C-alpha cells in the first residue's frame, strides 16, 4: 500500500511567510494526484518534502503507514522525475536508467530485465546505447521516466516533467503518462502550473495558492463547484469571466446589476443570494455559458444583455468573442459559424442557471 498523507505540513525558508502553510492532503493508493497552482505557490517545495529533499518545518508526512519525517530520501522508496530530467550526460541511456539499481547492488540479470522492460513500455529500446545529447527533448523525458520506473517505487513524484517540450509533444506525453499510470498501477503525485494538464490527468486535483491548499477534488467538481474565486479563475480556459455588481430587488425578484447590464437570478439561487440584496457581489460566468442571441430560439428577455463586440478570434472549431459592457470586458465561446461585426453592439444570452456568485470581501463561493 502506498498512500501518502500530509498532516499540517509547513515549510518556512526565511522565517517569515511560509512557502507551504499547514497543508493537509491525503493521496490514496494508486491515485493520480495533481498539485497545481501559479508560480511560487509552493508546489515543488511540497513535492521535495515528500521526497525527502527538503526538511519539513512543521507537521508530519506519512508514506504508507510510516512516518517519514526523519527518513532520508534514499530510504523512502519513491522516485522523482524532475523538470530538467537530470540525466548524466556522460552515461548512455542504459547506464542512466540502471544507475540507481547498480548503486543498490541489484544483480546483472535483474538490472537487464528491469531496464529492458521499462524501455519496452516507453518505446526507447533502440536508444539504450545513446547518450543524452544525442536525444530529442521528448526522448530525454522518456529516459527520465524510465529511470524512475526501473526502481519500482511505492510512489512516483513528477515535477513539471513536460514543461520543456513543445506543445504537440506535451499533449502526446500527457496521454502516455496517463497510460503509464494505468499500466503501472502506481501512486503518482504530479506537479504542474498548467491547468489543462491538471484537468486531463488527475484523478483528483489539489489547487494551491501562496502555500495554502485551496481545494482538493476531482476535476469536474473543481470546474463546476470551485470553492472560491481563485480556483474558479485558475481552472478553465479561457478563464471564468468576473463582473463586480450589486444585487437589487425589483417587484419581489432579484437581479444582478453590473451598472451597464442587468440579469435576473434563477429561482433556486434566491435563498442563498437574498442576504446580499443591496450589497456588492461578484458574478462569475464561464465563456461557454454565454450565447449569441441570434442562435438561441427562446431566450428569456431578462437574460439578454447588449454589449459591444471588440474582437473575435476564430479557433477553428469555435470562435472567441471579446466583449465589453462599458464597465467590464469578458469572453464568450460560441459556434464556429458565429462571426458578429466588430465594434458593433450585439445581444447575448447568459445561461443564468450556470452563473456563480462570490462574496466581494472573502472571495468565497456563495453559489
Ligand atoms: N531554497 C529556497 N530558499 C528560499 N526560498 C525558497 C527556496 N525554495 C523555494 N523558495 C520560495 O518558496 C516559495 C515556493 O517555491 P516553490 O519552488 O515551491 O514554488 P512552485 O510552486 O514550485 O513554483 P514554480 O511553478 O515556479 O516552479 C517561493 O516563494 C520561493 O521563492
Ligand atoms: Mg516548481
């Protein structure tokens, strides 16, 4: 069993603000957990503490049932794949992959068997005699993964392993690591700042900001029910649109009034939003929940907003509209055929059953 648990784990480098702040996180056996967040939020530091490469300032880390705070890295039975691969330049691929096993004095037939089997899985058998400089970025990445696989560790730690690859190769390697996870049935903790990688690869995603864990959940929950404005804005592309405004009551109905546009709230939000009547609030709406009125057969008139279309970007399968209410700019994702006139007003429909509201002061999700 290789579950990993972090209990109130903190790290401070300088004594002031914690790089990692009281993180509680349980990673289940065989789970693919993605740690995601902006640069400097403490992802690598968290991973390095799990690996034993960084001392823990406070809290406990368990691998399996064992408290590992004082266990040296080499005895933790984990393998880490770094962003820069960290291959030995003077060694061949075979030597790089077998290095850890040789250090641990595995028998020659055992080493041969493990390296060949890993090379087979990764499709790099033909590269075993080459040195790292004779490999492409993607091939080096595979060797780095291979070196981790041959160890048959309890837990794999990946720190942004795909960030040096070009966009196409990154997508390809993403699927391969995914397949590898299924094949190896291993526990994986994978760090990235790329929210698409997080969404597509993780069984669960842990979102971090400023050393603090914001939300841990499966990708769809993170997307549909973000815990706060930060998570809502970080996950999703293009990012969720936010508008500041006020809740007003008219004829016993509630509306969100942005100043330039106004939309009516749906029934089942009333309970939660009523305490905000007369108060400022933040509305969030994803670009795919906004439609061009021309293509909606029966739009409720209260959900129609008139805005200026400043730019449109054809993406092939769809079009991004960059819009301006006069107070806020926002993005809508519409069908590929939809090419409104630039710099003219157009009518859009907000799917009000899909909007989110955030408290203006705490930025926590209200609904
Ligand atoms: N050895 C160190 N000494 C002092 N501060 C450090 C050290 N390592 C990291 N930090 C600080 O700790 C914070 C978290 O760093 P960390 O490397 O964990 O971020 P990250 O989330 O991995 O970012 P990135 O996406 O840029 O890799 C940062 O503010 C960083 O400056
Ligand atoms: Mg990092």
